[in-house]
C-alpha cells in the first residue's frame, strides 16, 4: 500500500520529524553494536542521511513555514526566533558531523548531541508552533504543505544530483 504524502504543513513537518527519529534510533543501535567497527560504513551512510534530511527540513521551515507563522502571529515572533536559533545549533552540529566524514566515536557523540537538540526542537514545535498555527484561520495549511512539499523535493533532487 502506497502511503500518501501528508496533507498539510504541520503533518508534513511532523512526518519529517518521525522519519529522522527513526534514523537516529538506527544510528544509535549500530553505534552500540558489539563490533562498532563493522557498522562503520552503514553508520557513516545514516549520519549523512540524517544531515541531508535535517538540512532540507530546516531550509523549508526557514523559507516557507516560519515566515507564514511570523506573518500570522507577529506577536509571537519570539517563538520563531527561538526555533531559528535551534536550527543554527543543529546546523553547526551537522557541519561538524560532515567534517568528520567517517563514523567514529567522535561522530557517535556528535550524532547523539544532534539527536538531543532535535528532540528538544521537535517538542517545542509540536507543543507551541503547530497547535497555534493549526488553530488559526488565517493560514491555509494545505496550500502551505504543498509549498513545503515542492521545495523539499527540489532540495532533495539537488542533493541527489550532487552525489
């Protein structure tokens, strides 16, 4: 059975959150395997996928979702500012992971730190941003979701083309 893409913006973003959480869990499972050396190539690949997924996710939020939220809720701009600051923290961790190149104990630590940072960020989006924008009548979440989906596909296509 083919799963249909999430319909609205919050559903799409939350589906991304869930997908990357699965990647973090798989990475941690492999990093704690009895012979972590044997899992190094797969951990490297998963770390790269985590970085790609989060980079695209952050970009579509910053380009499309956060501006829509800020426009609908100008008095709550601090929520978007905090989310953007959390993105900057994640981007630095992603850069550090990419710089390492291969899965090592140092990468395992960075991926674990990134996981904690993302879990915190996701909780805040789920608890604060999503409920507020879902309750608003001023934002067409279906149209916003379509914009996010289109931009996400463009960015993922660029990653594939560059590989």
